[in-house]
C-alpha cells in the first residue's frame, strides 16, 4: 500500500524514487456481505476482498456484535462475486436466495449494508431498470439491476432484497460524479451468482469457455460493405494466435451469425453464450464469409476466472500493478507503446525498484512490453534475483532504471 512518504527533490532531478527497505504497511478496509447458509457462507463482491491478507466478518446478533475470522473460498473478477466461509461451528441466521429473472421494473426493494462503516443500514427504493451492461470506472458490469435505493461506499457486497426477504442482487457499484449517491446504483442479479456458486465453493474459481477472438458490432456501414441482410451477428476484428478460433479456421473479417444454433444478437450475447459453455465443449458456428455461409466446429478452450480476465485490463508483478495504455498515454510513450503503472506496493519485491505510479514501462530486460498480455508473458521469465532492467517513460521523458535486490 502507498506509504505517502514524499521526497521533494526527486522530480526536480528526474531521479527514480526509492523507499526505505523492509517497510511494511497495513491498511484496513471495510465492505458488506450477506450470509446465505447456516454454516456461515457469505456472498460479497470480489473487489471487496481483493488483495486481502486477513478477513474478519462482523455479525450483529441481538444488538451485539461478534467478530469471526473468515477465509475466501472463491472469487471471480468477471462477475465481481466472492464467497467467504466464516470460521466457526455456530449456526447462523441467513437470507434465502431469490430469483432475479422474475424481478419487475418498479418493484419495491431494500439495500442493506455498512456505508461509510455505519453498520446495519437499510435503505429502500425501487428497481429502476434492467441494464444489459454499464461501465463504472474501469469495469464493465453485464446484465445488472439498476435501483434508486441509496447505495454508498461501503455498501458493496451487501444484499438487495425484495419484499419477501429474498436476495435478488448483490450491491456492487454506483454512479457518483460528485462522490456521493445520486440515485443510480447497480446490483449483480443473484441468478448470476447462483450460476457460479458451486464452482467458487468447490474450485475457488470459475472455468469458462474461450473462443479467442476480438470482435465488434455490426452497424449500417458494416452491413452494407459486407453485403449482410441484417445487423445481427458480430464481426471478427482479430483472431488470437493459438486460440480455438484459429485452430478451427476462423479468420479476420468473418461475421459470426449463429453459435450452437442460437442467432447472435450482439457482442455481449456471444460472450455470454461462449462463457456458459465448459472448456473442451464442441460448438457449431454459422459464419458469413465473402458472400457465403460457412459452418465450423470449434473446441472451446479454457478461460480462467480471475487471473486471465483481470489481465486483459490489469496485472501485478511483485508489487508493480500495470494496465494497458489509453490513446493519449500511447502518444506520450515515446512512440513505442507500453504499460501504465497504476500503483506500487512498497512491501513487495519490486517496491523499491525505482518504478513509480504514473510511469510507462516500455520494455523489461530489453524486451518490448506493448500491452499487458505481452508484459505478463515477459516478466514470467525474469529472474528478479539477477537484476531487472527497465526502459520507461516518465513525464514524457525516456529513462533507464536498473534494480538489484
């Protein structure tokens, strides 16, 4: 965690920042959750427990609080769901899981949690809408419930319940341009959590099918230029090397019209269909190519739960957390591209490497790192004990940094 120490002359001399070694900092954070079984299973958000070294669950019984240690059974970055297990033999009161497919816009709901650390807070409102997908900060939430029941920071992981007292969603995100609640909050439908619950409890992660393509929507221009009859389907922008799609013979410029007999509505529809399949499943695709309808059989690959999904956007290497560059940042990367350093954990191996938040890492040990996926592959082969050579851009200026532990 950031230790907030400040060295006033470093930026003036363009010097790498170095922190005193062996300093460790502990930071506490709180979130909400809901008990879903008498043996102490707890549903919450993945982002609530991410990077947690120790977890404690506070339960209020008869107006008194009781604190229990807990462990993470499983978590999933993509759905932002995590399952905890309270370490106790006690039988707990719990809420039943409802059916989010039966919800209706305008239905009365309650949100429960601990906003700003204020425990046992209940707010009420209605279901405002059912959204196909929304972007909140750097994360895309798919198929979410929108509500005007007040949700604030600290409510994450708490339940959204109906008038029957059933859990119909897990409160996860808000739109807060001014930092506070403005009547727009989002919850993950409980049916999405139920789909992956067994995997999280038994395996700790979710195994999803993987096709291995980058795609875009069909608009009027694509429809006209490709000679399509309608705008359904998706256009393949890129076929990833070594992917199931490449092995099956799919190509850039193909339009996928059907997946296992189901007509494709848009990108999110195809993504959901693929990920509902188990790795190794064989599926049939109907594809439009050069005016002809072709059929392919694809054996889906495996897409890991948190690690691979998260790596599309972020990746942490021994304390250095990076993400892909924005277009503006690419223009400031000396023309080579790279990865943007989000944060540095000074308690880990590379915390004192001299790399700081805001740097753009263009290469590691003289191997270019144009994106997170490449960065991840390259650093796996780096032996930190032998030293690391960073080629970075800081404040628009190129710089070499060497690190020897």
